[in-house]
C-alpha cells in the first residue's frame, strides 16, 4: 500500500502545500519514489504527518517541533510556554467580550478609549477626540480621573468655551477663562487627584499639544492658557516672555 502526496494530504486532513512545507523544513522525510518518479508514501509517513498535525493543532509552531523531540525538557518547556500564551490570550478575549457587551449596551462608547464607561451624553466630539489622545499618554488611574470628571455636571463656562468663536474679543476670552478656572478649583477641591492629572508631564507630550492646536481654535487655545495662568498651572504670558 502506498499513497501519492495528494492522497496522503487528504488522509491527514491537510493540504499539498502543507506537506511540501514539512518536507522543506525537514519535519517529514521524503519517501521513496516509484519507477515513474512519483512519491510513494507509506503508513509511517501518515503516522508522522498525523503527529505533526496533532502538535500544530495544539498551537505549537512547526519550527518548535524539532526542539521538542530532542528531549523531555524541550517538550515541557514548549508546552508550558504555549499554555502561558493561551492563558494570556483567554484573559485578553474575556476583557474584549466585556468591552463588547458594554458597547452593545451603549453604542456611543465605541469612539472612546478602552475601559471608558462614563457619561457620554452631551460630550462634544472635540473632547471625545482628546480622550482618545489622552489614553496614549496617561496611565489608567489618570484616565479614571478624567472619566470621573466627565460624570460631573458641565459648568456654564464649559458650554460657552465649546462654542467660543475664533474671533472672540479679549473680554469674552477672559470671562470664559475665569469661569473655567473657578470650575476647575471646585473640582480640585472635590477631587484632589484631578490636579495631579492637570499638572502631569504627560499633558506636555507632543501628541497632546498637537491635538489641542488642531482641535481647538486660537481663541479657545488662548482661553486655556489664561485659565492655566489663573490656576497657577503655568506662568502668565507676560512672565514667559
């Protein structure tokens, strides 16, 4: 009894390409050839191929199989490494399922950072975009602080800031800055950790600075600078020049 390469592949539940690949990397010995030049596979080749497929189906890379076959230590090391990878993968997939369940209940969370489940009603697109940028530079604790901040009622000054036109006059800019600073002081007293977030070096990362410049108009940028000066987070403009 002898089989062709195609017949061997079908018996093992794999493909011609895979059988040829195993030959190429030395996992499966080449069989004898018939007088017409065709390969003649026997039971030993089928058993070998089935054993290779068994390991591959477990998630073991073909390139790791030779090391496993050299010693029992190699087998245990490879299997334990694979088990650790699978455990990490399962945990990741479980987190993904929880996140998907949350998004299915609240579709508005799909354009917000992973793990965010705070209030989204009335959250402007600009702030949504900034939260995505913040998620790249702030740690989970800081992001949780921002989430908690967004659960609080938005102060009137915030609404005015959101719609502030680029040509807003100096008096309007100062009034909005003072309103935002007053609201920020209240939040710092109620949630002291928010000041740590506001003074975090991470907020000076180029990705955040570029984001602010592109997402806000010049008047809004000016208001933010004035607010920071009022809060003592940065020096006033005349002191920096």
